């Protein structure tokens, strides 16, 4: 499911935002994290605008835009972000520090955004299966909210935007098992307990 959600990723003790729909990262937060690292290592501060005005950066951005369209979105105003395509994000990370580049490569190959989107799809499927078997449809919104809250507690999550891959995978599995058992197990607590147990065993 490609609903736009801002996910939070950690880099050198700082939070970096990533848009789940576009997969763009916050270059603003990358530079902030990178400059903290550079300060601790007695290196001069990195300036994103100065870097972006170099010939090499302009050329790279132009080539990316030929293939992918817009790769850099500047937001104006206080506390706004500059959002960049993942490939551009890696290039900025390399300009700040080779060590940052390694961290960013790890992000590129993890499955956080994939699991977040798959969890959204499985939630729709689960909600549909539960709706078909639920008696008083007027009470269904309150019921599905209870189910979602129970799943969040079982996954040990306070905010899905900062959930780990494993937490999102578990949520997806619970959604799947609830969808499978919804037509067989009509009693809510029994259904949830069995679905959660099965998901945790997988």
C-alpha cells in the first residue's frame, strides 16, 4: 500500500526521515547528522548548497533527472526538509563521509519500506475479512480499532513510524493469520490469541 507515511530511520544517533511513498530521504537531516559526526571528528562543516553547486553534483543530478524525473525537492520555511532521491542521498552521504555512505547502503538494502507497505496491504485484507463476519456493522470501527491496538501492543510498538523491520513483519503475519481464521473463529479474543500465537511461531 503506497500511503504516504514519514518513516524515521536512525543514523549516528540522529533521526532521518524517509517518505514511504516516494522513498525520498531528508537531505536536511542527513546533513545535520553528518555535521555532528564531522564536528566530533574535528572536520569542517558540510554545506549542502555549496556541494549542490559544484560541477560534479550538477552533472550527477542532471543524469538522475533524465532517468527518474525530479530527484530533489526543496521545501521552504522553518523546519522544512530538502527531500532527495535515494541515489542522490548516497552521493551526499559520500561527500560528507565515506562512513556515512556505508550506513546509507545498509538502508538501501533493508526492507523497512517494503514491510511497511506490505503491512498496509495486509491490514486492508484483514479488515475486510473481519467486516464480513462482524455482526453489528455500526460497531465495526470501534472493533477494528481494538484489534489494531492489540496488534500494536503485541508487536511492542508505540509508533508505527519508528517500527523496526521485525515489528512490521510480525504485524503483517498477524494480519494474515487473522484474515485466514476470521471465518472459522468468530469469538474475538480466541481469534486474536490464536492468530498472534501462530504469527510469533513463524
